[in-house]
C-alpha cells in the first residue's frame, strides 16, 4: 500500500502533467486557429495546412484522453482508491505508478487486456476472410 507521503507525491506528479497538457493544448489550439485564417495559397500550401491541422487535431484528441485519465486518477486519490488495479483489486506496483501515475491497471492485468484485444482483432479478421 502507498503511504500518505507517496500519494501526495503522485498527486503532485499528476497535477504537474495536467498543467503541461493544458498549456500544450492551448498552444496547439492557437496554432490551429492561426493556420485556419491563412490565405488560400496553392495546392501544396493548402495540403500542408491541412496536414498540420490534422496533426494538431490528433494531438488534441490524445491530450484530451490523457487529461481524462489524469482526472480519473486524481478522483481516485480523493476517494482513497488510488494505486489499486481496477481489474484485479490488487495494488499496482510503485514503479509502474512512477512511469504512468494515471494508470488504472497493474502490468499483469494490462498485458492480459492487450492479449484479449489482439485476439479479438485476429478473430474479426478471420471472420471477414471466411466470408470471401
């Protein structure tokens, strides 16, 4: 189990990461808006702007998802459930929490989920191939 001191350390890490993402997200939105109002230009310019805007959207979406995970972890700290695997109910290794303080799962359970996801994808591909 985590001590109060460790939990506060993780809270600070989560809050710091949250602020970094919010700052980066704000900068990405400014860049996206700036490029939105640029002149038409030739096809190459338009393609480059579209590519930069698509990248900005992907980064914003990734950051939005990570913010949701961080907020979830902060709520778990407040409720006293932080550091417990949501799949097994056992404590998550501290080394894993240091690397990904927003994680919901122990490494063992996450690996199990990844294998299930991979097997489901393979199964879907097989079903489609059987149709042809």
